[in-house]
C-alpha cells in the first residue's frame, strides 16, 4: 500500500457521497482510507456505510474534539509512504492520486506534491488556487525550498485537498491544535522550509467554501486573526537565531497577514458588520509593518467611523470597492 | 456506580504520577474511580499505574500524542458519575479534597462547581495560595452566585483546575474545553460557567498545583503563546457576552479591558528583561484590544515609553520608570475599568 487517505468527518452527511465517490474513482488504486468520525450527530455514518468504499477503516471519537485533533489521532494509523488529508466536503478529480504519487516517486527529496485546486463558492464564481500561480512548472515540477517558502509567506495558496505529503512530514509534525483555521498553512510552511515542493498546474482538487461557516461571522473571522497572529509567534521561535528559511521571512509573513486582515475588514464592511471590521482594522494597525498598510488601516478605521452614520450606509459598497482598487 | 470520576490526563508524567494517584487513594472520601488518559507517553507512566494494582484506576490510551485539551475532552466521555474532577498528573490533592467538595455540592443543589484553595508549588520558591476565596470572602457564605463568579474571574483566573469538583451537569451544558486554547481553556470554562451557575467556595487548602520550568506554561511564556491565548479568550467572550448574554453589567467591555491590562503587563515584563521588540508588539496588541479611550492612551504611552527607554542612552531610566508605573498602575486601572 502506498497512500493513506485520512478523512476527518463531522456532520458531513450532505457532502460525503461526493468526496467518497471521488476516492473510488481514482485512476490510481494503491490506497486505503481511514475515516475519523468526530462525534457526528447526523447520518454521516450511514452515508459512509452505503458508499461501499473498499479498504476503509472507521475510527470514532467519543466526543467532538475538533478537526485538527481528529487528523492528529488518525496520523497514528498511517503505515504508508504517502499521506493525503481529504476533508468531507472537498473532492478530487480522477487523476489526482496518479499525478501526485508520480511526482513524489520521481523526486525523493520533496516532501509535498501540490496540484491546482478549484475553490468553489456558493454565490461567487469559482477560482483556481495553487503554487503554480507563482512558480512556472514549464521547466520542471520541483519548486526549490526557498521559492516555495516565499510563495507561502504572503498568503496560503495551497488548499488542503490538493496536497500529497510524504509520511515523514507527519512523523515530525502534528497539525497545531491551537490553530483551527491556520494549522494547514503552518504545516505547509514548515514542510517548504525543510524541502522542495512538487508542483502541478493541473486542477485536480476541489475545495468547497460555505456560506454557513460565515454565520458566526463576527466570532469566527476575528478568531482567524488570532490564529494567524499565533502562527507568526510559533514561527518566530522556530526561525529565530538565523534559522529563517528566507531573508526577513517573519517580516514578509507579517505583511501577508496584515493584508489578509485588511481584506477581511473590507468584506465585513460590505456585509454591514462595522463592529467586526473595526476590530480587524485595529489589529491590522497594531501589527502593520509597512507605512502603506498603516495608512490603509488608519484610513479604513476612519472610514468605518463615518460609515456608522446612517446617512452614509449607502456608500459602503462604493467606498470599499474604491479602497480595493486603490490597494 | 461510584459518585466521583477523577480524570487524570498524563503525558510523560512518570516523575509525579504516583504521588498524584496516591493522593487520590488517600482521600477520606472513598467512593471514586479514576481514568488515566495516557497521551501516548514514552516514559514509565503505564508501568507506574500498573504497579499500583488498584481496581478503581483504569487507563485509556491515545494512539498518538494530541493536545492536552483534546485528551481531556475525550476523557470526559469516560465519566458517568454525578461528579467529575480533573487532576493533572503533576498535581496532587490533600486527603480532605473530595470529602469537602462533595459535601459542599450536596448541600447546594444549584451550584455546579465547588472549589477550594490551591497551593502553587514552584521549585526554589515559597509556595503561594490561590483560589476564588481571594475574591469572594467566604464569611459571606460559601455560595458565590452566578454572574458574580464571572465578574470576579474577569481580571484573572483564580481557580486552578486541581481545586475543582464539578457536577457532571456542567459538562453537559459546556461539553468541551475550547479546543484551540492550549493554556487557558479552564479559565474560559469557569468564566462561561460562572455566568450561569453558582460556585461553592472554601478557603481550605485542598490541592497542590505544580509549576516547573519544564512544563508547558514556562515554554509558552517564553514564546508569547500565553498572550495569544489571552487574546483568544478576550475575543470569544467579547462576542459571547455582547448583548443579552452578558453575565453582569458591562461584562464584554470588562473582559476586553482585562485582556488589554494583561497584555500591558506582559509587555512590561518583556521590557524588564530587555526584549524591546516583543514588548512593543504586545503593547500594540493591548492597544487593539483596549475598549476605552483611556486604556488605549495608556497602551500608546507604554509603547512610546518602550521606544524611548527600551534601548539606547535612555535605557538607564527604564527600571525607575517602570517601577513608578507599577506603583501608580492599580489606581489608573481602577479608574479605567
């Protein structure tokens, strides 16, 4: 057996048929699946049973403990050279495993193989994400470690279903359970800092975004910010004393995170969540390293103050659009 | 079925585990069972448990090391008794712990938590006491009412986990410790619970809580992870306590102020150790969390001070100035809260 597919499941009955089918339709057949049910209260288990997927092991948590925690427990089951983590709501194109296993087979030095991913949003057009957007695969698929790190500092271009990892990576690191929204980003950064990354420009994975996950909008999005801040602190220690994989890596990561926070503030203003936007803009001001970012967050902060006036509410969308264009 | 389940999360705690388990066996109240949650230890932990040959102690094992919060959350599923306690492998109880806390909860059916004084044990330092009794004078009665508990715990966590016995009902209402909070999950639990439930309080010393250089708290302090957990608690509660769910008037604002204060204090400590860069970052985060203009100004002044006196020729003034700041701080804080 070459590949272990780990799938954390929590109340995924609505999506599981699609993701499990995409496993059974892989042109590459040398895999096994370990599903970790994280205390589902819906029909997930019935859907899994009905799928009839071969070589499947099911583990169940007695309580709901979180997805990163569930995957970390599942990592104990890995006895193959390669590991993929496929979330219940994501799915693969049939050629995914064939492509990524071939890439890692060919280049023993690389720890990760990453394809392009289609990001599917319920109300916005699909987008494509991947390392290929910053690294041209025309001259070869092996993206050197420093290049891969540089691509991962400003934002996280790697979607989880688009990754196959060598199991060595997970013998060294678990997913950081304190970062529910950023632990995969941290994992890819650590992997890229250690070794080269295999890149494919083919769209072989699909990543589902949800409106529902935005419902607790205020809480969730501001906690995403804490995740990113904490990730920086973790790496600041790991990369201290000249261990930075590229020059000024922490600075670049901080700039990237500030941009993410500012972008989220923009979305919040458009959605009418001015209080949430204000929190974001304060954090952006607190961590901004560049003059440009400081000015933008200050301007945004002032604009939010103005937009709170009832008369100005209709100007919300034009103003954030203007801000985005200027940016 | 016994009355109390004691959950003992353990990761490589062989050096302390026997003392911990013996302190449970030495309880004057004997109707308990223990579940050790071994988090894939690589030391002698398991043989220590086996050597005790105690039928009331059983072990569940994780196949791979996960966070202690996840370990505890999974352990919770093992308890089916009316009362639950969580005793970490490096902590231990006084013999009267269970007898005292069980009888307190039996006498107060509306209370979900009973807590006593905990002795903080540090190598090379005199032991200190901590507990909710420091904020709630037990002469007023042992029952600290819902709302008041949350208010008293807002400035800081006074309740070490080892000093607590809970009704199982608590974990039906709040089914898990916040998975992402590796350090302050218990503070958040008591703050949430203290918003809706009465707590029984005694000033009797019932538990011992060990702080040692090797443990995760020391590592986290060095890496600012503590500050990150503090921020997370602040954001979670500011959202949960906004509006009608407020456990006491102005709670959302008070927790934000408390978090900002905490960050300012951490910044000051960093500065005293000569780590100017970290001090500045923490002061800026304090500014971002501060709910009032006064506190924001304080954070700004702090940051400015760090820039001026953190290094260079003015660094000599650092200690006298921070000493002065510390003397006026309580008064300033009171006026800002």
